C-alpha cells in the first residue's frame, strides 16, 4: 500500500490520503454539542461587537467601555449644574460689614438709659465729672472731620430747644468750633476715650442726655447732614 511519502505528499499525510491530524472522538456525543454552542456564542458576540463598532462612536477606540463614556460625561455635567444651582439658592454668608456696623448699636443699647460714664473730665478748664452733665447734647467730634457746618447746625437746634452743647475731641479742634458758634458749646477734654468705649461713635456723633443725667439716645454720622429734630431735643429738658 502506498504511503504519503510514496504519493509525494510528504510525511504529514497518512496512508489513507488524509492529513495526519489527531482527532479525538468523545465517548459522549453531547460534549460536541456543548462545543458547538460555545462556538456559536463566540460568533454572535463577535457580530455584536462589529455592529457596535460600526454604529456607536468611540466603541472601536475604547472597547466596551466606550459606550459608557458619553453617559459619564453627561452625568458629570448634570452634577456640576446641580451644584451651581444649590450654591446660588442656598443660604448666603452674612456680610461682615453689616455685622461690624451692627455691633456698635448692640453696645449702645445697654448704655442707653444709663448715666454718662462717671469719669473725671475738664469742662471749660474746670475739672468735673462727666456724669454730672444734664439736659445736653454731647457731641463727639472726630479729628479733622471737616464737619463745622454740621456742628453749627446741631448747636443752633440745641440752643433753640434750650439744651446745652458739649464738644468732645481734640482740644484745638473743638475750641475752634466752640468759638465759631459764639462760645455756646462747652469744650470738654479727656472725655473722648470713655465716650468711644461706651457709645462707639461713628463719624460725627451726638449723645443725648436728659434732665436726669441718663442717656436718651446716640445719633451717629451727623456729618452726612442728618438733622436731629428740635422737638426731640426739647424732650431732654
């Protein structure tokens, strides 16, 4: 019988004229069925991947995870937009400037209704107690305020209401203001610090003292032209 070599086909062919390969025949034919099913699953998966690669952008580049890339991007955008909306609609921090301006009012609320600080001061060159002042407007004049017109206006209103005026601040400044207003205002030295600590003046400020020596009110920023009504000052007498 001729062999593979005799027929000129080489050593890889057997005597029956077939390729010389090992073929294992299983005892149970159902094992072949399982292999066929696995093969078909692989073919179906390959076809699905080819379709996805053809119609889904980014699938060929990133593989199966490329399908999730657009979803991840959209999720991030929605999250960022939601966070921005919450920051706009949420509670806002309290303005520090408003807190600062409210603190002086809180400090003077406790002082209103109480006498002036019982400290020694110099009034028109004489030593007196600041708490001895009655029925008066004590004006705290800041240095170099340029508020002569406002001081004159308040002095005129106080004179019309029959109450005294005391000017506290830098001696030369308040002495010049007193002279400018016919020496009606009294010049008070050594009162700037106790007035500042107790009433927290802001700008040109006035402490209104009634006839019992108690503080009726504290008015600030009079340099802005804000008037103090004469009727309000009349109640101090």
